[in-house]
């Protein structure tokens, strides 16, 4: 049996290897091939077809270790850190603690940001908002989220997330890439690398940045968050713009026909192939593939982003904001259209959750932006038969403090960054509906039951996508790099159906 017929990585090796490189590496090549033939992960042709069917992709994709529950992911990242105690982590005892100092026995000398480390005291700020229990499990949900309250039985809540990062840049990088340092592949890139494309005419991994209604405190969002890091460049996210053409230069310039564009690309491909023969850089092939994808996207993207074909019932489901390009509701509907057409991973960012002050003025607007839209997205996926195979994730990079930053009154307060506990939720894609996992103390400051670290969360998402996070790696700089790093991480089985 020829090893190149058995394993996609070796197929890529053979396809990209030049004659000069082959003989240069010849001394060790045959031994490597022999070891690869003995490796247990090699697949037969029939097995590769079965893998492709399971993930909805092509046989040449790397492929999962076992049948995935989710084929697609929509990750809704709330940039800045939503206040868990004002939305999902109900703490009624705090009403008795208004303006009293946070006990040192609770803080235990834990690290503070520079925004509050200079405060002479840390006065407790109970939530302004009323809570009620909903669903069969009795999940507490704030009055700010009436639409979300209707679907708690479809959702899987994690109230015990925690991280080591206390500032935005390392914290967002951490929860997106599994490391506080930049330069690593993000979750979407790992999904693209492992599962491959389901639609040759659209990117495997798309990024959307929604516009919040309130813009008091916008955090920086940069392309490094959807970088492919050390993975091949083709697995980086493709950012769609919220206004104008979704992708710059998607249309041909005036006077340039598709046939001229095609001839130009053929010429560029020939030049790149010449360059590859000289240099031997595999990223040259990535460049060729991306040019070809861009050409195919000229016909697929306009249809994808034209919401005019959506029914009035669908528009009503998402609410009036759905007709405003760039709004969170518009972005949520566009996300559904993407997974419906085979986009593997959709990463959505919504800014302005960094509520250091004016919680009363800002949080209701933030919640209104997401509430009906998230409800609509889940129901829309469900009624189209897509929810079982689409994992929806919602959450920020950390939580907020129970004590007030700055001035405190009965009517308003601010909250600082808090990495010790925060809430995230999932829906669909094999996550266990109606689940409430983890518990925090009465101050929503420390976790008292079932902690979930970022690496545990990533391991669980990888499991839902069909991967053993310990075995899903990429060789870089002599190391087998993993999304979950080198420290122990655990799949949270109670979150999975």
C-alpha cells in the first residue's frame, strides 16, 4: 500500500515536495514513510469517505478522531466582559450588603487591575435588576433578557468559567487561542484545519464585527484574533465588513470582465508556481488557493449577504434591527445564512461590554442588542434542522466585580474586570440543553462548585467537533502544539448530550 494514498498529511507532503527537496530529505524520508504506514491513525479510502460524510466535508480534510456532534460553530464573543451578576448569576443576598466593603476573606488578596487597585475601599454594588427563574431547570435570568428567558431549556449555562488573564488584550487572546501570547491559531482556525471546507465557494472561517447601539467604551479588535498562527495561512479567518461591499474588491473594477480577471489569475498562478519551484515555500500554494477562492466568491458572496430573500416572518423573528446592516441582529441572521451554506466557523464580535461605569445607562442597551437576536438565531436554526449540527457559543473574556468601580449609588455603579468567575452559554451542536453547570459564592467572586477553565472549555468544544484535544496537534518549532496547551485540561462531560 502506498502511504500517500492513506493519509492526507502525507498527500500534502508529496504534492508540495519539489525534486530538489525530495533528494535533500531522502536520507530520512523512507523511514518517515514506513513509520507513517504503521501509524494507527491512517485511514483507508472507505474510512476517508466515512469521515467526509460525518463532517460534511471532503475526504482530504484532516478529519476528526470520532464522529462529531457539531459540524459548524457560531461563536458570539461579547468584547469587554459582560457582568454575570446582572445577567445570569443571581445574588439576592447582596441587597443586604449595599455599600459595605467586600470582605478580605472573600478577596483573599487576589490581583486587582490598576483601575481599582488605588481605591480606598471596595463597596458592594448589588444588581439593579430583577431576576426570575425560567425553564424546567429553574435558570435565573435577569429582566434585561426577556427573550433569552423563553429559551433556557435550549441552552447550556456555565456559571463557573475562570481565567488567569485580568486585562482585555491577553484575556481575549487567551479565550480565542488558548494562550495569552499572540501568534497562536484561534479556535476557528483549528476547526478549519481539522474539518476543512463544506463549500468551495465560501471561506471555511468567517469573522463578523457587529456594531453596538451604545459606543461609550469600545475595545480594540484586531485581525490577530482570527489569525491562523503557525497553521497554514488558508485557515485564517476572512473578515466581512458590516457596510458597503462585505469584502473589499469583491467586484471587478470598471472595464474589467470576468474573463479578463480569470486570465489575470492564471498568469499570477503561473508566476507563483515558478516562485514555488525556486523557494519551496508551501505558503505559496496557500496564496494560489486564496486567489482562486476570491474569484469564486465573486458570485457566492453577493447572494449570501443579500437578505432580501428572507421571509417577513424571519425578519419579524429577529426584530426591527435586522434590517440595519452591521447591527447584531443583522449579523446573527447573516451567521445563520453562512452555516446554512456550509461555512464551518462564524466568529462574531460585539463590543462595548467593558462597563467600568454607568452600568444602568449602558447594560440595558447591550442586552437589548443581543436578547431577541440570540433567541431568533436559536429558533431559526432549530426550525431549519440546523441546531443539532451547529454549536452556538456566547460569552466574554472574563466577568465583572461585585464591588463598584468609582462612585456608587442606588441608581448606578461601575464594575471592574474579574477573571475569577464568569458565565458563558452554549446551545445546539451536542451541548446538553437545560443544563446549569457550576456555582459561585454569594458575592459572585469565587467558584464554589465545578470550575471550568478556558482550556477545559476548549477541550469540550473540540470534543463536540469530534477531536481528542490531547491528540489534535500541529508540529511547530519541534513541538506538537495544541489549542489546550501542555497543562491538564478536561472535557466537561456534563455539558455534552
